[in-house]
C-alpha cells in the first residue's frame, strides 16, 4: 500500500481470506478434510505470486516475485505424491512460460519501430529471453 500498488497489495489479503475460509471449513465443519486444505494451499501458492507479477507489470517491475510460485510443486512433493507434484510442476512451467513470453511480447512491442521479428531483437528482448531460459531451465533441473 505504501508504494500505491493497490492491486498487488490485495493478494496477501486474498490469500488470508481464502485460506481462512478453507481452514474454517476443514477444521470446524468437516474434520479430516486435510486433502481439501492442501489442494487449496497449493493453488494459492501457485496462483497468487503470478497474480502479483501481473499486477506489478512483469519480471523486472515485480522483482521476480513469480519465482515464489515454485514452492507449489515443491510443497506437492513433500505433502503429496511424486506423480501429483509433477502435475503441479507442469502447471507451474506452463504459467511461467506464458507470463515470460507475455513479458517478452509486451517489452518488444513497447519499443518504437520494433517489428516483433527475432532477427531485430534488441537488448531488452534478449534479456527477457535469458530470463525465460534461466528461470525455467534452472527450475527444471532442481525439480528433476
């Protein structure tokens, strides 16, 4: 709120509201609903950092906050099966790649006279491609 990024500031509050509701439902209404709680937790861990990433305008502007979403497949590896963690990792990779390509596309389109042709890539586009390669490549190696 201090930086006047109101949409991004809503994400932690959304997390608290969602998890508080789920926790209340799981604990007080239907004991033994641990699976529902873990699934909701993994969804929030995956989605909310990506939402902050979009709200702040990209990798550079958000300080790479999307990297925190990697805790979702790691959490699934600890609290669920290896098979399920691979599904979460696939979702993580797909969303990461989509957002990084979106960042690349919007960064490329924001330059005057730029023709979205990889042959005319400038330093910003190359930097974005390196972000994509490094983030997804390293996470794939760590997760494997």
